[in-house]
C-alpha cells in the first residue's frame, strides 16, 4: 500500500461516521417542509395555478434534498446501523420515487467503476468514445443522440427515469433488488391512491408533476455535471486508479450557499467518491480542513459548458461535442486514401 493511499484514507476516516441527531434534524428540516410545501401547492390551486407553479420550485428543492438523504442511506453513512439506514432509505425512497435496494446496488457499482472505460453502463450517464460512436449502427447513433440531448436528458428523460424506469428492475439483479422495486411500487400505489381519493387525480397531478419535473431535472443535472466536465478522468481498466477517479474524475461543484444546502453538499463530489461513508453534512468540513482536497472548483458558469459534451476522445483524452466528429471523419478519409 502506497504512502499516498495511507495518507488520504487516514484523513477521510476522521469524518466517515454519522452524528445521529444531525441526521435526524436533516430529516425533519427536509421531509416536514416538503409535506408543508406540497399542501400549500394544493391549496394554492384555489388562488391560481401560477401560484402553485411558483411554490413548486422550493418544493422541488426539498425533494432534491430528500434524495441526498436517501443517497446517504444507500451508502450506510446517514445513520449508525445498517438496519437504520435501510429503514430510513426505504421510507425516503417512496417520497423520491426510487426503489432503495436496487438503486443502492447500482450506485455502488457506479462508485466502483466511475471513470473506467471498460466498466461503463450501470449507475452512470452512459458516455461513448468517439471510435465507438463512429463504428455504431445508425439506429444506435440516433438513440445515443436523443439520450445525450440536453433538451431530453434534463427534461422528459429525467422525469421518465424516476416515474417509469424505476418501476421496473434491471435484468440480472438479485432478489432483494427486485423486491425493492415491487414494494416501492406498491407503496406508491397506496400513497398516491390515498391522496387521489382525498383531493382527486387532477389536483394530485397538478401538484406532483411540476415538482417531479423540476427535481428530476435538477438531480440528473447534478449527477451529470459532476462527472462530465473538462478536464475529467477516463482510463481503460488496466490503468484505472481509484484515487485519480475520485480527485480528477469527480468535480468540486461550487454552488451558492442556498443551493449547496438544498443539494446536501453533494458538490464536494470528489471527496464523496473517495469516501462515500462521509455523511453529507461533513463533506464541507473535510474539504476546508484538508488542503489535499482543495482542488479547482467548477463554478456554475463553467459547468454550462458540460451541456455540449457528448463523447470521450481517447486520443486527446478529453470530452468533445458533435462538432469534433467532422475532424475524425476527415482524418479517416485521409487514411483511406
């Protein structure tokens, strides 16, 4: 084991334990306001739908925050015992429309494979290399272009992932993961059905749909931008290194304090990937107290460039957009001649 590895592992270990009361307080200041905002949105229908839509923005913010707590439970970092994390995660999973054990399984794979070109496709936003795209069939290219389009990925695409795709389990998953999908679906039917009986299906959709649209879009954007930025890290498996994947392949997304709060400090993503056992409320402290982790931040303005990244160029070792394909087609034509 290298000295560098011992050093950073020893540092993160000092923060990798939850404080029960801080975790409970986060549940209270996230779930309770979400329920209150949901009720206010419903009552706002009596005033005008414009007011309901305005209130949907903070309500979506609380849903994103609840997902971060759910996410910590998946890592076993939110409460002190695994059983407590699982129980809390199962309950939060219903509120954020996500089956706990299946997402926990896929997200663990993401942490073990982020930045590994030979182990893509599970728990990540799929990225093709330039060579793979050039060699793909026309229908696969069309599907990939649709999937990677910001107008799809951060709107209806993200909405469908949480409302439709999460209702089915991925082929090959275990029994616990399948059962998690089934029980989450049944819980959603019970909760949504009860609410619809109380206020009607139209009122429910008028309240819940805008919350989901905004929260899902924001959540997918956060997940996307924290690995799709320049410069980032991708390597073939034989050269892949966990520490570099965390520090160079995961961003420090510096957000305004209010957005940092709603997103549960997930912007300190490089530290989170090094040690997912650190609770969200200790990530900033770990960053501030250790110069080793104080990397160049990705600002919101800089992050907008990520909207134009589509493929990974293995030769140039960088993310590129569709425009770069003209150069590769030209190079291939020259080689053919």
